C-alpha cells in the first residue's frame, strides 16, 4: 500500500508528479520467480530474507568494495597487507612485524590472512600491528599454515572474527 507521507524504509513505487512521488512496500505477488534489481548510491545495509524464487541483483556503482584475490608472497621481516588488494597468504622467511593498511572502503568485508611456516628453517613469529585486534599467534609446525579471518567496522582497525585455525 502506498504511503506518500512517509519515505524512510519504503521503496519508490512511482515518480508521480515531481511534487507527489509514491512510496510503499513492493508487492510480492508480481515478484515470484522473477528478477529484482536494487540500485543505490550508498552501501547496502539492513537485514531480512528475500525469497523470490528468481534472481536478486544488488548494484551500487559508486560503492567501494575490497578487491578479490589472494596475494601469495614470502614477505621477509616487514610484510605489508593492504586490504584493498585482497587476502594474503604469506610463507615466512624471518620473524616478521606486519603492517596492515585499512581504508574506509574495507569496512564490513571479510578479510583473510594465511600465514605459513616454511618446510625448512624457522619456526618464525609474526607480530600484528596496533590496528589489528585479536590477531592470533601463528603455529610453529614446518610446512603448516595458520589462517584467521578479520573484519573492519570503522575503516581504521581490523578485528578478528574468530580464533583462527593453527597448523593446518
């Protein structure tokens, strides 16, 4: 049902005249086994269930999202993780102190770090910088990797979302 006096939380149903657009809930009957495209100029948020039986496309052409991909390196003593470049998989070759660069576009995106011990040498340690909260102590078994997932809520700091997996 259209509600022209309240717009917050309602979809624009019709532009109408410039003075009287129509807002309301999207009728479900016409969407069953259909496609729905949502365009926005701001990050998408909220919650709930969408059950259409068709395709739902979310589009935000001006939103910044983290780049996909995994950077595999042997970083030495000063590894740098720039979240916008994707996840990392590091095989240590020395005791290391990491630098992690978090930007506003990295918010609300899961970021994963896999830190591996080499087959010979080590074991090496990894120290997380002050902007990484809850970063785990990596395992020390040769040829094994430790993995942890993080998320930034403020575009400055990175927070562990779980304990991580050690020596896998």
